[in-house]
C-alpha cells in the first residue's frame, strides 16, 4: 500500500528460504523515472518473476503474460481494484487475481459484488511456514533493514487510516501486535496511533535480549555511496583541495565591486555553484568516513559531524 512497504519487503523477501531463486523486482512512485523504467524493463524481460509494487503499476502498463495479481493490501481507493486486476488476463489470455482480507474486512466482498466484481472465497493454507524468525534475523543483522521495517509498519497504519472504505477498514480495530510480528519488528515503535489509542497488541512478542543501539549498519549501508565516488576519481580529492585553497586565496585578494556583488547569478551559475557545494560536502563526508573507519572518531560523533543523526 505504501512506498516504504515496498522498500522494506524488497530487501526482506529475497532473504526468505521459501523464496530462494525467485526474481523479485521492486517498483514504486518515489523512485526516479529512470529507475522505474529499468525495473519495469527488467521484469518484462523475465521468463518468470515477481513485481513488488504499489498502485503506480495499477494502470497504464501492458505487461504480457502476467499470470497472477496478488493484492496483499486492498487499495485505499476501491476504483483502483479493477485497474489492479486488469494487469492480468489481457488480450484473451487467462489469469488470476487474489486479494487478502482479514475476517473483519469480509464486508469488502459484498461491497465489490454490488459493484459487479464477484469474488470467490479461498481459504489460506494452515501449513504455511513461519517466516517471522527469518525476518527478525535479517533485522538483527542490519540497522538499515530494521529502520526500513519500522517505517513500513508506521506507513501501513497511516495509509490504512486513509482508506476510502473506512466503515469496512476500521483502523482502530487493527491488531497491531500481530501486524508488528508480521513485519518482523523487534519492539513496538512509539507512535501517536499506538500510544493514544487502545489498539490490540496481543500476539506481539518483543525481543528483550538485544539492544537496538547495538545493531550496526551492514557494510556502512547509508554511507557506502561515498566510497565509489572517490575511488573512481582517486585524484579528485587532492585536486579539489588545491583548487579550494587557490579559490580562497583569490577571494582574499579580490574585493568585488558593488555592482558585481549585487548582480544576480544566472541559472547556469547557480547550478554550477550548487554542484561545487555538493562536491565539497561529499568530500567532507568522505573525510569523516575515513576517520570513522580508522577509529579516530566513533559512530555517534560521525553522525553529529555529518548530520546523519537526524536520520536515525
């Protein structure tokens, strides 16, 4: 139902043993257009695979040979339901569509029947494997996965609140304890919807024998993008420092005239200036990263110096 859910399940599902060998392609609306196009092209070229997506893929896409649409979350807007299932059984071909509903949500079946969308009940298997331990294991090993899980959980509840069929999908009846277990959370997050409402936490078993602060980023995930940038241009650091020093010298020896100082910069000049500032900031972050790896500074100090603590 949300982009945060795609980001989370996109990294968790491939780690489950029951899905080993499956090609899974994430797709959501907050991805850059080029990334979305590559994801769609990748999925279309597969002989078999799974496209994990939000409603960004519910209409306007003609992907040949889609055998089944699985709606893990009913759409917020019921009008989108038809568009979702319409991605399969196209051009005279066969296809199936499945939607998961909680017992409290079964009125949705009658709602769709009135809209001439008949559904047939299909019981879920009772011998499905318990994958929660595997999800929690992935969360314990990588702080990035843990944070993605919390964001997915929070976004799910808030999206559920915005459901157009609120008389069917009543968010105050959500069993967030079971929902949190399904997300593999280690502890329930402190959010207003949880603190100020008596939502059911039954079924949730917190992991008490672990300190969440001790969970590290795997391979420094949030900052790993800095390293390839530097390694591809090994001389760029020294060159930028020399150019920076020369620039500071020129600035010290030159006092701009009043008309020049007041003259507005063109769009190209502003973009060029922004690029320079971005590169300088990137270089500064990289210097801090090297200090962190050498042990000169710890992770808390690194987070403060780079502003990363605001994201944690």
